[in-house]
C-alpha cells in the first residue's frame, strides 16, 4: 500500500524511514519504563521482525488509513451505552438476548480505560520495566455476580446472517480474540473479577437495500466469546526476550510487504547493473 509522509498541513514531505520520537524506541536491556500496547503485542505475534524494526530499531513503519466509518459506529455505540451507564439500565440488545441482568459498568476510570492512544487499561508486567496497555471498547457488569464483562464493538459489511461459530472461527478474526484475551489479562491483573464470557457487538451493514438515500442500515449481533489468557504470559516473556536481543528476528514468510521489498531489491540490483545507475 502507498503511504505518503505528510506534515501538519497534510502536505507530502520526504520520508526518512526513521522514527523521530525517541520515547517510542526501546534500547535492549534499558531500565526505564517502556509502554507496549495491545496493538504492538499483536504486531509481535504477527511478525516479530516488524515489531523489532519498529520498537527497537526505530524504523518508521508505513501506516494504514483510519477507518472512520468503523470509528463512527464505535462513537455512536459509546454514546448509546454511556446514556444507559448513567441510568444503570440494560441495553435493548441485553433484553433481546435474555441478558437483562447486565448493565454498562460504571467506574470513574472508564473514559481512561477506553482511551487507547493516551491511557487504556494499564499494568506493570511482573517486576519488569514493561508497562502493558490496551484501550477497551466497553465493559459491562453482571448485576448478580458483579463480574465484569469485556466488550469489543466491531463493524463490518458482509452478506448473509452471522453465526457465532462462523464469526469466531473466521481466521481474520483471530486478532479480535487475542485482543479480548489480552484485555482479560490486563483487567484480572488490575484486580477485577472478570466474567469468563466476553462479547463482540457486531454491527453488520446491510448491503441489500435498493438505494442509499443518506442512510446505511445495520444488523446487530452479540457474539459471546469465552476468553482464555493462559497463553498470554508466555508470549509476553518471548516479546521481552526479543526486545532485549541484538539480533533481528525472522520475518513472517507470508507477508506480501517483505516479499515485495525483497523482489524490489533484486530488481533494483539487476537494473542498476544493466543501466549503470540507480533505479
Ligand atoms: S515480514 Fe512483513 S511484517 Fe514482517 S518485517 Fe517484513 S514487512 Fe514487516
């Protein structure tokens, strides 16, 4: 994908390929605290090499565009649930799904926990200098057991009905399950009693209407997911070991970006030899 570096006025400027802000670069075996977000942990699981080049080597990784339509459903859902949070009343989806014993959880830190950029759920990992963070979409509460329920809002546009089985078994949704497993680890480490079942609130845009007419309709699904964070600590340990190592880890062989850059490097050297100049 093409990602042009731009200045504050959105004008394209030459890209150096290096990060400017040093606080995002980890020095192997450093003693100062260093934050790792849920997103960076997922990067490590997907490709340790890219994670290392980004966090340790300080390369400026190309960005993906902001998904503003998806963010809009999140924003509107947040308003909807905050209204009911203040009233401590169940949402219509709870009633439809026979979950009327649930309410949106009220806590003074809720806004901070949902702020993925600046705060999120936060713990120090064991006795290390690694601070783990993750911005959760929402937390509900079982009024009977008082346990907390982790919730992720997801927006998509797929034809047909969505079943829990299909949704959870979709390989593209593996990262979503990792996301909730990680949040469950953070919340339990923060001392909260977390319900074993979390939910994906899926908003699926309906693509079969005959026109747009300034209106996009959605179906809503509540997909239960029984989280499992047994595996999380082992992977965090692996991640920290990788960060403290001087060796760049192996790349993910399935990545098109790396395959592309390797082919580009080969092409460049061939063309340079043929033409006697750079490509
Ligand atoms: S394999 Fe892909 S994700 Fe990994 S370092 Fe290469 S470009 Fe990055």
